[in-house]
């Protein structure tokens, strides 16, 4: 098995597993919100994790743990007022439209350029919204948005800047100029089932989940110390290895591009995270390719869109027609991918495509 689906999820780092196991024992199951010794020990572990996660985020804000980045994005956009966003955003943002509209808010989706990047100029002259939402690194094609320019334009409109940094956090720096940041543990070799929203001091939000008042009453529900500790450990490793991981990924990118040189790259070649290689080949039958390369775990389009039969909304936003969009594959790789495995997978994929006569 060669795993090339890093944008969908990543394997647990050994350090994260170790940190989690400590909070799954017979004597360490305390509720972090309980006042007794076991509870306080669990709360201390959550605190450490919160600091580890915050170390990769701007100063002047706080980390609220959530069940996923989807929840973090929903929390950021819940009754937030008018929203301006971009066509290549994740469904966790775009699908908030119906709720926003039902509550009488404007929810406008702006186009992106042909290289897949959101453009700050698209915000100029817009009726001021309360929130501008733009992702840092696109999950389908790996393109990096000009977040500082978009945040500056958002602030000129008097709006709060929400950044979906799920694919960038732990890999590239999060710009200081944003006001809300959504992240997810399982994309950085942490556990599934935990995400976070970073909130700049002074930004006011409404709770999506009400109850016991945890997380400053913004996100009620008992926290899992094991999940928090796994997230924290994964963030700490990412912080330590950020340059090493990026260099490894750049090396992998060159190797894969060499083998797949006849394939066309989707999205900007220059402004991108190189652990995401989204390619198309005219006439390719992607479903057949995936079933023929059974030992290689890779995606056609995004994991969220796959199976729906609909062409990817991201590739469509780039101006690809539905037929072109459906001939695209996504190879995602990173820290634990070896050059040999990647080369072997790329050769298998290219050979299987040739077998199809494309
Ligand atoms: N935003 C982006 C860019 C993503 O890639 C994902 C996950 O695929 C999400 C949001 C949602 O993250 P989660 O799986 O934590 O809900």
C-alpha cells in the first residue's frame, strides 16, 4: 500500500499516539472540567495541548477546541452577518450559505482566477460584509491564496478575516493579519475528531453548541484529553520539523513531476504547497485508474466530492469544463512518504493511464 491521499487525512505521528495513550489509561480518564485531582491533571494536559497548538498561530488570540475544522468554520460563520467568500472554498464554508440566507444575511461567492487563486481585488467596491472567508491552501489543488492581501482588503471593508488554514497549518506560517483561523488535527498527523478555531481577542462569536459552558461558553461539551494531547503533540512535532518537512515535500514534488511530466498541472505552479499534485490527462477514466492501481491510495478530485459524480467545484472554478475536470487526479504526500514509494506509485499510475490509451 502506498498512501498518497494526505489532503484527505494523514497517519498518526508516533509522538501523537504516545501522547494520547497517556490519557486512555485506567487512572487517567478524569473529566478535564472536574475539580478533583484526576480532573485537574486532565485539565493540565488540555492546557499544554492548547499552548502547543497556539504556538503555530498568531499572538493575541485564543484557541477553542472543536470536534473538527468543519465545526470550527461553522462556529466562525454562525450568525456572523454578511459573508464574502470565494468559489474554491471547502464545503464547510460554502454550505453555510443556506443558513446565512435563511437568517437574512448576504452570502456572496466570488470567482477565482484561472490559476486557482483568490484575488484581493475582487473585494474592492463590494458592499461591506461582516466576514471575509478565504482558505490558505486549497485542499484539492494545493494553491496558496494571498491571505495578507485578502485580509488587508477585508479590513478596509471593516470585515473580520476568517482563514481556513486546515491544509496550511503546521506546514507553512499562518499570517498574523487574520482574525479567525480554522484548523484540524488529522491533517497534521494528529487524531481525527478534533479541530480548533483560533479567535483574535475582541472578535465576538455566537456559540453553535450550548450546554455546560466549556471553552469559554463558545463550545460546550466535555473535551477529550487524549484527542487534545494528540493534537498538541502533532502540532509540536510539526513546529519542530516545519523546514525539514517542506524540504522533503519539495524533493518529492520534483521526483513525481519528473515521472508525470506529460500530465497537465491544475492550479498555479508557483503559489502552492508542493505536497499536493493535482494533474489531468485528456481522455483519462479516473475511476478505472483508481481501481487498476489498487495498491496506491490516491484521489480523483477531492475526497468530499468523490462518489457524487459531480465535477469538482474547485476545478470548475478554474474554468475547466466538466469533461476536463473529470480527468483529474490528486496525489498528496508528505512527511512519511518515501521517494521510492512515490516514484513507484507515479510509474504505476502513468503506466495504467497508457494502458487506457491516453
Ligand atoms: N477545510 C479544508 C481546506 C479541508 O481540507 C478540510 C478537510 O478535508 C476541512 C476544512 C474540514 O476539516 P475536518 O475534516 O476537520 O472537518
